[in-house]
C-alpha cells in the first residue's frame, strides 16, 4: 500500500473513551467544524449541536457534537424562493444521513490531525426526542449520531477490520466460499482476542430467550458480539419511527 500523512492518520484512527482535562480551544473547534463543512454534500442537510459540559457529556469528553439531519433550514430557504417541499421524508432522510455522515468523518480526520481523539455514539436516534427538548430543536431536525472528542488520555491500538477480499468486489458481488467466510471471521475474532478487547471492557452482551451461554472472555470475539447485537436488539422499528415522528418526520403511510 501507498502511504502519506493523511492515510496514516486515517489508518491509525481508533475510538477514544478517556480524555485529558485540557479543553480544545475555540480555534480548534472552528477548524474541525469548517473541515466537516467541506465534506461532499447533496444538499447540506445537516447541522451540529455542541456541548462543552464535561459533567454531562458521555465519557467525560470536553466536546460533544450531535450531528443532525436538518430539513428545517432548507424549508426556510425554499419558502423564500416560493417553493414547498414535496420530496418524501424517507428519500430526504437518506440524503441527510449521507450529508451528516460525511461531515462527521471529515471532523474525525481533522480532529485526529490536530492531536484529538474521538468516539462515535450511535444511540442518538433512539433518544432523539430527549435531545430535541434539551437543545430546543425545531421540527424537522433529527439527531443522527453523537461524537465525543478531546485530547486522548489513552492510546489503544487500531481495531481489526475485515480482509480486503471480503470488502472490495470488482465487477460483481461474489458468492462467498466457506473458507472466505471463515477467514474473515478469524481475522476479526483473532484481532479482538489478541487485544483482549472485551475482557478489558468487561462487556459481553447477555443472551436472551434462554439460549445457553457457551462463551467466555477467552473465546468471545467480534463476530459473536456483533451477532448477539443484531440477533437480539430492535426487532421492531416502532420505537425509532416514534422518535422520528416526534421530530416532525413521517415515514410510510
């Protein structure tokens, strides 16, 4: 592989959950946000909320950004042009999620380049109404993801990723052989077990429905962890649809 400073910054990225007491300056914050703004956008359907309250912020982070899908601003602009929104909310949400996600990643890379670490917090959509009340959000603004950020007080290794042949498919999507699947699982599990990740975190997702526990921290790897997560959590979309509705979004009939 080729390498340069930008690529090395990206490849060395990892989630940081412990932060130093030092708070980033206003200049650092503005630089990170401006870099986020320059991400590829379809319609700039996103806004940022910022909390500097270490006492309230998850992980005690000095900065907590909440990235929101924002139709409100666009609808204000359209009204001044004598237009009304007719595009359905699901389509707009897809584009808004793209905009906010690209912005978030630019912010992470910019932060890393300035010596900051960060951690994505993915449960914002499931407490969107609470966040909306806290920040006095107008309707048509939906909290998508939160990003804790600050100067790292820890230095964990980068986490494992799938082998390239399980990610990059040229020409057409392949039919995976058993060996290819096993190798992808092995790379992820062996990598996490070598870092003793789940034991150090003291976290193993409990089994539901009376399924017997067959794992310990000696063999509980990433593939079992991610299988338990999406094999047990959120079987119904109703909670998420309710949060969207409270923020002024209608999905479906």
